[in-house]
């Protein structure tokens, strides 16, 4: 009889242990990895009009090569968080913008880290040229900032005494993200 009680207790303990392990594994489930299609959608949303040359996955990181209207870029995206980790200019088109040197990839930064441009980014002068092509006027202020996980130039242009335009430009691609009027 004692042997049966011990056996039942042992089976019950194993069952409880398996249930606890299952619950623990369910709660601590690893984040799911984005599919290649989801990564392509992120790139197409962030870099409209770009042609995707390749998408390579290593572990939880995707490396995407794109052809944008200003040049060829390498984008690295965390497949678990869908965050852009870095954006590197590979080749710049020299149609309207001065030459930019190639440089190692730079991680996307927050507002407080956006002090100085790196060589793979547009220079302040290039951002000014892009902004002035969009809105004619006098440059009032130019700042390099982190916005929504990307580095952008915020260029303020005085149009006349009553109006000012603020142009947000992607610091890597030169794409105009927004133009607002005050």
C-alpha cells in the first residue's frame, strides 16, 4: 500500500513539474522572427521608390541591399524587433549631390546622440541644397536629429516675413520626409 502511495505521489509530482515547465516555456517564449516579406514591407515603407536587390538573413538579422534614387544602400534590420539597426551608403549618385565618402556602418541613434554626421550620411550642406530645391527662401536653422529611429536633418527656411517652412530630410537617403509651414 505504501508503495502505491509513493508511486501516485511520484506521478503527480512529475505531472505538476511538467505543467510548470510548460507554463514557463509558454510565458518565456522567444520573440518571433519577422518573415522576409515583412522585412521587405518595412524597407518599402521607409524607403519608398527603392528597388530591393537582395535580402539575406543571418540569425535574427536581415541585411538588405537597395537601389534608392540617391544611391545604393545596405540596411540592417533586427528581425525580432523590426528595428533598423544601421543604414550604410554604398554608392552615391552624383547627379545633384556632391560626392560622399564610403564609411563603416553607423547604428541608428537617438536624439541626444545626433550631433555630427558621418561620412556615409549627407552633409549639412547637401541637406540644405535638397531643402532649397523644395522650398525657396533663406536658411534659418539646420539640425541633425534622431526621429522615429532614423537620423534626419530638420531644415528651417524663412520664405517671407510671415511664413517659414520646416523640411525633414532622411540624413542617409536625402528623401524629403515632410514639409510643414508655420
